C-alpha cells in the first residue's frame, strides 16, 4: 500500500516536472546557430512589442532623430558584428523622463531615460550603459529570469495540486490559474529590465559590458566614472525610486565591479589603452537634450541634479540665455522649496550655503547680458521682484517682457501683474 | 446536534453579511439623477446650478461628481486638497503664498509627469475671475491608457487654505463640445457666499 503510494507520488512528481519545467539551458544569442526562438520566448516578445507600441504612441519617446542615430551607432560599434552574424536587431530609444533608468527588453529594444544621458559626460560613458543593457539582451536575461521563476512556481504548483488532491477538494480554474501565473511571470521576467535582474545576471552584464567596451576601443576608465556620476547625482538628490539605476547600492556595486575589471585588465595589458572618449562629440549631440531634461527635472523637483547638469552645460556652451534663465528658475524653486520645507532639505551637498535668491538674480542677469532680447529672463526676474513686493521694479521688467514677446502665452497673467503694480 | 457550532456559524454569517453590506454601501458611489431644473448644489461657501438630465454623486476624492453618459464619456468634478501637501508626480506643493500662475504651473507639471496622461498638450492657461475669487482656467488634451483622446477644462483656485479644482473632462470626439454648454452653465452659476471677497486670493 505504502509502496504503491510512493510509486504514484514519484510518478506524479516526474509528470509535473516534465510538463511544467521551463528550460534552464538557454543559450545566449551569440551561442546559437542563427537566431531561433525558445519555447515561450515569442510570447515574451509579444508582450514587449505591445508595450513598445504603447510607448511609441505615448509622446514619452524623445524625438531627435540625429541623436537617436548617434546613440544607436554607439551600440552598433559594440554589438554590430554579433547582430549581423546572428540576424538580430537592437534598437535604442530615448525616453523623456527625469528619473534615472535604462532597460533592455528581450526583443532588442533598449530604453535609456534622458536623465542618464544628461548626467553622463562622454560617449565612452554612454557606451558603458549601452554595453551593460545590450548584454542583458544578447544573453537573454529576461527569458532566463522568466524560466527560473516558472520552475520555482512549478515546484509550488505541484504541492498545490497534490494538496488539493489529498484533501479531496474540487479546484476549478487550474488552466485559468496557470495562465495568470504565466502572465505574471512573463511580466516579472520583463520587470527585470526596469527594476534590475538578479545579482548574478547583473554582474554578468557588467563583465561582458567591459569586454564589449574595450573591444570597441572605448576607454574603460570612463565606465567607472559613468556609474560614479549617476551615484553622485543619486546621493545629492536623495532619490527614492525602485528602478535599477535609481537604486544607490546597485549603482555603487557597478562602480566596484568596473574598478575591479580595470585593475585586472591593467595587470594583463601593459600597453596603453585605446582612448576613445569622444567628449566633445557627445556634448554636441546632447546639447538640446540637457536643457530639455533640466526642464523635466525642474518639473519633478530634482533640483540639485538639474543645477549640476546646467552648470556643466554652461561650461561647454557659454552663450546660452536659455540655460542661464533655466538655472535661475531652478534657484527660485530651491528658494521656495527651502521656505516650505524647513526640516527637510532637498539634497544637501551642492548649493545649500548659497543665497538662492541672489543666485537666481545673477543667473537671470547673465541671461540678459548674453542676449538682451531674450524675453523670459526679464519675466522671471520680474516675478522675483513682484513676490518680494518690489512692484515698480517688477512692472518695468514685465513691460520689457511683453514688448519683446507681445504674443506671450502667459500674457494675460503678466498684464494682470503690470496692472496691479501700477 | 451541532447546534453550538451551527449557532456560532449563523452569527458569523450574519456579521459577514453586515460587513459586506457596509462595504458595498460605503464603497460604491450612489448616483442621484438630477431631474429638477435649477437644482442647487451647496457646499460650504459654494453654490451652483446643476445640469438637468445629469446624475450626481460624491466620492472620497471629489466633493461633487456629475456625469450624463458615464464618467469615462464625460464628467464634471469639484475636488479639494489641503495646501502644503506634496503631490505624487512633481513632488511639489501648492502653498498659500503662490501666485495663480505658479499654481497652474504646478498643476501642469503634475499632469505632464503622470504617464497615465499620454500626449498631454496644454491649449490654454489664463487667469479668470470666478465669482470674485481669482482662479486659473486651463484647457488641455491628452490620451488615456487606451489612447482615447480627452479634452479637459480645469479651473483651479485657493480658498480658505485649500486648493479647489473644478474639472470638466470628456472624450474629445463627439462628446466634449456637446456637453460643454452644460459645464459653462454650471460655471456661470457658480458663486461664493463671500463675507469679504478681498480677503481671498485674487493673485
């Protein structure tokens, strides 16, 4: 009796494992003979394709064809050969988002948020992020994560079914349950792209990224700096977001990993590095993006990070009234933030000893000095005076703004302030 | 036999039913049709005439919610929030010392950072006088999660340490223009029972 029970139990276990277990022996794309889908991989792609279709229509994809091509050409330098050989496509899209994140999806779509590009300093640093994300794709990390979770769930499901049988319970909707579990797991597989994969897979992505960067001729010393820049911005902003690139310990780990790779590489390769950094080219390409991202960061109250980006922008492109005007508005926002959050400082390190009102006035003044016909700095300076109660000064500046910009979208507000000031 | 258990089970069942009924009645909005012409809505210092043929309710987020064909087709809502409260997307606060233009900017930031509002576009933003109280009037379009296109008119103002928003939102195609007249009439009839009109923000 006991023997027969054991026999049936073993058989059930085997049956369940054979039916439910997903393959763990998944080859990387560059280990296959041409690209072939694994079981369930097509489904994963379908989910991501649907998600991407929504993203493309959402208005959140950053539209700058030249920059997009440039970013994709960097990915191509590292992955082009593999992609061609294995007939696979990789495409990088930029997302208008002030939160640090980037993500790679199994269908070869890589999203990089504008905040990352605005924080990095050169092409070699961007190559680091793309190499890390590209490795997730080439090594099929989403599928591996999905199958790992399916197997884990299959184990629990076996007990679930057995227990149901043992208690004689009638359980309906097993198919429905499996479907929803599969869907959930598919979602979790893809979620890795946003929230990060397991530690092992992330380290693998770092290790291979390093090889891709070196092989493409980029200076690997910049890799560590890429993550250091993100880490510094996270520290200054005290950002709390669940995404991989917004999680400080995970970014710190990347810094440590790249430090280690660099040390061992330097030991093995006595000759000098190839030193492709391409700082000027990079800055030229992301010029507009930095301003637009700083505007987004101002909207999101990510003020220290926006200040750092604009200061770097101003070092490169000295004659931009837009940049100084934006910097002034960010200082005004800092001033307001401090006023209304006495016990909570929004990031401490950079400018808190500064008189933000004075810094704002200086920045607006600088914008007017660069271009006396740039209207917005007059308005913003006017608003500062208006709120201070210096209505006459404000009125003069508002009038100047309206003279230079008679069709101003906010004209009705400004005319109202002029009227009240007189 | 089993009467003790049966008794407990009956009592438990009764309480479960009562709890479920309470959740049902408190959790679901009950809609009241507006049949009378010139029906008056009163809330604190606010008064307005309700549009005939619409239905009204109150939710946890809104002090008044009106619709004719269903909230996803069109609705008018009046809501209020405390000032000095951090908003979820922009992480900014609406404070009492803000100019109307600044408040409207925070509202724009909040919407444009919310990924549920896809392809958000601001069409108009201007100051208006709302029965003696300074307000902003904003018109915008956006797509929802299913890419249905909506058009919204938003009035926002500060009143007695709270931020109020009156919102008309409808599917842009076919519905927005059709029901706009009802909203305009609602807004034309909107007034404050002001003790001292000068004391409330006209910035």
